[in-house]
C-alpha cells in the first residue's frame, strides 16, 4: 500500500467515530480541492519547511464557555506533533491565550518535549495586530500550525459550535496568520467543526453544511464559519486525530518512528485533565476528548498505527 493510500485510509478512519457537524461534507470539499490526501500534502510541506530545523509556532487552546477552561482537543495534539518536531531538531513556540500558558507548559513537560517555550497572545485587536508582527520577527518561524484554534468569521467575531460569541475569551491569533501569508511562511490548520483557523479554505462547505455556519446565535449574525485561510488544511472528526495523522505521516516520510501509542494517549488525556483542561462536549473534568472516552481515542491511535505498518 502506498503512503497516499495509507493516508486516505487514515483520513477515512478519522471520520468514522463522529457523524455530527457535517464533517464528512467538509472533508469531501477539501479532498476535491486538493485532488488527493490533504493530510499527506500537509505533511510533505511541513517536512520540507523544517528540513534545516528552526522554529515552528503551534497555536491551540479553545475555551469551553460553560467551564471557562481550555478543552482537551487540540491541546494534546499540539504536544504530540511538538514532540516529533523536537526530534527533528525544531524548537517549538506555543502561542495561546494568556490564561492557558501554565497548562501548555505542564503538558509539554509531561509529553517529554525538551525544546519549547510558551507565549500568551493579546485578546484586544489593536495590541494583537502589533504583536502579530513582533511574533513573526522574534520567532522567525519556518511554519505555523493551528490545531483546534478558533478562527474569526467575516466580522472578526469568534464562536463556539453552539453559535455563541467567545471573542472576549479568545486571543486574536488570526493576525499572526495574516502576517505569515504576507511573508510566505508555511501555514497549516487542523479543525473539526468549521469555526477553526484554516476553515476559510472550504468556507462555502462550512456555510452550507455546519449548524450555525452561516448565521450564528449572537448579535453579529455572521455565522461561525472561519474565514481565515492556510496553505494546508487537515479535517478530521476530532482535531487531535488530525494532528496525530499529520505527525504519523511526517514520521513516515522521514523514516522516523511514530512514538505516540494507545497507552501514551490515555496518559496525556489524564495529564491534560489533571492540569486543568476539560472535555469539550460536556465542559467537565473527565478523561474525554469531544465527548469520546480515553479508550475510543486510544483505539484510533492503535488503528492508525496498524494502517501505517501495512
């Protein structure tokens, strides 16, 4: 089986567990646009961008309003890919909301990263726009990867999947992507709902297939669909899974080991919850990701690993 075929099978597996949110339609729109496995194309570009090392900015962190805390999805995926990038000689810069700095630091240490730093980004527009340019200059990233990171809609308002405005709790990291686009820096987005950075690539599909995609429940009435685009978009039913798939394919391209296992998945979910993260579906401090228990997430990791070995 070719790596393209394996990637397609992994992508299909990542869409099986969750039928909500019109995720299949989003993936089909993306596949039609790319003409092949979107994840493999993203992996190939990231490997090329980091072949000489350097810094990679990874942004994640999504506030669950009912708890006022960060969800487990995206957070865990960011440290799994960060670990592989470390082994490739890359330094990781985590960019997130200021109140989640300690959470990212704790989980990065728990996952075994040895070359990373965490930075909070402003929530206010004026300061965020200035800090975006400073971040590009200071960090000089060779790539920027967003995993389950809120992306603003056409009115620069951020929303959750319930159609609620979460702008007051969300750092405006979209400005960093704007600066990256202007400078030709590689950008990758991973999402599962249509309201994340990168979903602007398939905006029409989100507007047509996602609940509240075109019209949200808040006063802006602009819908939850993110308009922020990236060079490569990865779509999966759980954003962590998209990150694992990207990481695994990068490892395969470089003949490196994909070291994330089912047991590691369970440990990281527990570590994330113990550090203060919550399940995105319930807002509770339970060992789940998007409402799926640790065993379900571990099973995906196992199935993906088996596909890679075929």
